[in-house]
C-alpha cells in the first residue's frame, strides 16, 4: 500500500472544512472528483474514513487514526519543497511560530523583521498563546517553533538549549492609579485591589503566586481571569485593575504613560524564556532561519 499525497491533502482538507462541498471549493475541484479521490483512498486503505451525514463529514475511528500521519506527511512534503527551493536560491516558504505574549510583542517582531529583510520571499504565521496552546500547536504541526517560558522536555517536545534569555515581571497599574499617591507601596497594599491576570494553570499565574508566597502573602483579589493580553491591558488602562506582566509586554503603554510598573521596591521576578521544537523530524529551513536570528538577538552581551 502506498499513500498518495494528493489523496492525503484531499482527506485533510475535508477534515479541516467539515464538508465535501467546502473542501472541493478550497481545492478547486468538483465534488464528484473529490468524492472519487476519497473513495480511492478508502479502497487503498481497506477502511472507511468518513461517515457521511446531511450536515457534513465525520471521521471514523480509521480516519482519526490516519489524520496525524496524513498531516505529518503533508508537512514533510512541504518541508522538502522548501529545502529544494532554498538550494535553488529561491528561499520561499512559511515560518510557522508560536509565542507567549511578551515574546510576541518584543523579541519575535525584531527577529521576524531581520529574517524578512534577508529573505523577502518568506511568509510568517504567528500564533500567540500560553504554553498549553503552543505545545498543542507543535504536536499538530501548526507551528514549527514555540517560544515560551522554560518547561520540562517531553517525549515529543524539547527545548533548544542555545536559544534562551530572561525578562522581568512586575505588578502593573494605570499611571494615575490611587496607589501611586502613597510615598511607599508594599506588595501587601495590593491585596485588596481588583486584579486581572491569566487563569490558574498558566505560567504567569504560577509566577505571580510564587512572588506573593515568597513575601508571606496569599493571592490578591483576583476578579478577572483571561488569556487575552488585549483584555488584560484594557482592564488595567480603562478600569484601574492591577495585573502581573513581564516588562516587554507593556513597554509601548509605559512610553505612552498609559500603564507602567507599580513602584514596589522588593518586587522584581525574573523568568527564563526559550525556544522549543518537536523532538522528531527536521526543523524546516524557514523556521531555522528565524531561530538563527533569535539566537543572535538573545545572545549574552
């Protein structure tokens, strides 16, 4: 049995779109032609891949088993084409990268700009999210690099040890927040204020919790939890909430005198950030180019 890439692309497109009609339109095929392609694939495999319903197509157990392998083969075929193009001097392809908010708003744009200056034919797709979303993206081959806080290696994902750097996180408040009228501010003074932070189970939540615990304090008055960085910033700037953020994430707002670090002398928490990749497989050439620029930007000194 041999797997045909055209058949696999038809299969994954139906899964992504949820219907034969939408998949046919995306692939610029007629529905009967696409249906014949899937039937040939099912015949080659000797198993039904979809259950046909009036509202769309649903994967069978056989289809669910095939999906991750089909996606991997498609991505490897794309990588092979990108490598050949690179050798021919075309340097085409797509950089697929995911990053936590602080990196997405600071280091990553600088690295992307440097890559695109040298290789203007490349394209970039960026996913922003916390670690669980980025790890999922790596596993699904939605991204090839993930930039996040340090996490343990797994059977599937490993840190790139020569690409890591640090940043500092602080309590952040609106520039006219009432706490700023005090001559001195302690971390305990923030306990009864309204807080908006990423939810429990995320790295920022654990980081902040550790800082409060180190000062002998419990958690503050957390009333809003969200993974959305724009929502967090809006809660601070428009509604007077406090939040916990790494400095690069709000440097633009600080320069504009919208929100800034709350001056608590004893509170400064450093975290380490690094790049991650899938353990298996070759890092695609476009992603490798971005990784090289990240190494240069984050190198000591």
